[in-house]
C-alpha cells in the first residue's frame, strides 16, 4: 500500500522529504501517525492543509486556529533544474496529475501533457490554469508560440505541428482538458496551485 511504501522510504532516507498531495486528508492523517513523526519527530513534519481549522477540530476535538491560513504551491515554479531534469520533471508531474484525477491515460495524452508542462515550467508566472488553457485552441496561441523557444526541440516540434490543428489532437486535448477541469474546478485545490509559491 502507499502508506507502507512511505514508511519504508521515510525510514530508509531520513534526510529526504516526502510531499503528499492528498485532497481528502486520509493518507496525510496516516502519515502524521507514523512512529517517527511523533514526539520529537514532529519537528520534521510540515503539514499544509487548506482547511486546517476544520481538520484541527476533527483531529483534536477543538478549533486551534482562528485566522484563515493561505498557502500556494505552484508546481511550475521550480528553479535550478537543467534541461534533462526539467524533461523528467514534466513526465513525473504529468503522471501525478493523472493519479490525482484517478484516471487512465493514453500514451498520446501523456505526450500532450508532458510537452505542455515542459513549456510552462519555462514560462515565467505560469500556473496549472495555463495548462488548462493550453488545451484550448481558441486561447493558446501565445503558449504555442512560446513553445518554439524551449531547448527540447522534440517537444517544441510536437506542439508546433499538432496544436491548433483540430483534426489531429482535438479528442486527446479534450480528454486532457476534462481531467484538468475536474482538478482545477475544485476551488480549494485551484487556490493552492494557482498563486505564487509561499
């Protein structure tokens, strides 16, 4: 199970971090209960919850935070990666998005998403909302033009040849769009991933 793998990885690599995106909070709550996260080990845990007031009331039986707490994690705001690392990151993020939606993906859908993510990681101030916009041929011309400037010429050429050509990728882009819409239509999730990282 995922919990078992996280425990095993965490014990083996105590100097690494584990980041969990858990929209329902079940897995994150289990991770907080790991033995190495209790007592002094709690210092190694950063728990970000967009509804921490409700969560604290559920876990502790009382509301301990009175103020609204906001945080942002923009997955396109990364620094210090070389071209090969950005390409690998695009693949990992694409798979993560499909996993979050709990949806199957096709190789073509994966290729579309990975190519677009690689472009947006390089575009200043882009967010997951821009990824949604990338799938809309009536609203993505600036993104398609920018894609020509990325060092990964294979992905740049894929976008140049296949985007804005409704006959080739229309159904694939629509399938990706619907999956992204499901994620980003959740206002709480959207507010977390759409700002500048804090």
